[in-house]
C-alpha cells in the first residue's frame, strides 16, 4: 500500500518551482496553486482508493495466498491514509516556502505522539486493524484537526476540504 507514496513527492517536485515563484512574487495566487496541487493529489488518491477497494482481495490472494485474505481491510484503510500523507507532503512544501519550518516540526511531533498513543490504545483491542486505525487517525488529525487548532494555519485544513471539490 505504500508503493504509491512516491507520487506526492513527484507531484510536489513538479509544482515546487512554480510554488516558489508564486510565493516570491507575493502573488495572492500562492494558496490557489497549493489548492490545485492538492486537487491533483485528491483525484489521484481517490482513484487509487477506488482501485484498491475493487482489486484488494484478488491482489492479496495472488501475492500472499488465501490465508492472508483477512488483511484486506487493513490494506484498504492503509491505502486511505495515502490521501492524508500526500496532503501533508504538499502542505509541508508550502510551509517550507513560507519559512514556517517550526510549524512542520510541531505538527510532525504532535502526529508522532498521537500515533503512538492511538497505537497503545487501539492495538490491544483491534490488533492489526487498530494499528492501521491509529495511523489513519493520526494522519487525518495532522491534516484536518491540528491546523484548525492553530489559527494562522487553518487555511491548510480548508484547502484540504476544498480539494474534494472542483469549484473555484
């Protein structure tokens, strides 16, 4: 499920020069360009999720055998995490451009602590599904909840939500 994680890096690298240029020009279009990048990743993420849901059972049985077919739900939820991971990748690039690396550190540390806490709480009760829920929950929190708590960074939660629409 992690084989797709190179895609946000590739897409981010493609958009990076334009993001830097837009920021340097002081253009109000910076966040619109971040939104465009996020929309590309959301569309790609949704396509990956849909394909994974459709193909996951067959893929797991072909690769690992029928005895691993119970891992389909773990795989699917892990693939859903891709959506949040990819947005963190782009958001962190935008924060680096804006010279806000301190907030990247705060968000990353908070995400790690949240992930560990959720693992401790969920793994004993739900086993491997608990681990994937902990991962998904911590990634979702760093994309939506944590930026909402920090007033000057709420824009990134809003951009994430807007990335699911293609309305301007």
